[in-house]
C-alpha cells in the first residue's frame, strides 16, 4: 500500500495594508481639503448675506425718501353702470 501525499499549497496572504504613515498623511490631506471647502462655503454665505443686506438697506432708503401721499389722495373706487352697449366701468375718487 502506498500512500501519496498531496503537496500543501500555502494560503494566499491577505493584501498588505498601507503603512500607518501614508494613511495618516492621507487623512490629514482629506481633512485639509474639507477645511478649505468649509471656509469657501462660509465666505460665499457671507457674501450672499452682504448682498441681501445691501438690497434691503437700499429698498428701505428708497421708501424713506419717496414722496408722501397727499391727504387728498384717497383710494380709488370703480364705479360701474349699465348702458345699452354693456357695462361701463370708470374710476372715481372717494371724497
């Protein structure tokens, strides 16, 4: 009786993990890029807020400097009357 032994193949090794130094550098680079993007977003938000504030300030100034209504100017009412050709609507001032 002969027994043959099959050769044992070594188990394939797992892929090597990157070294801790390069992993740490990559983490710092990602954090730096994220920080720059956050800073850019804050600057854009600040600029947008300044533009909106300037628009509101100019509108308030224009409304403040606009001429006031005279006391004789009241709201207008529409006066309608029926004619043989149809309805006629005219604007009349309330007195």
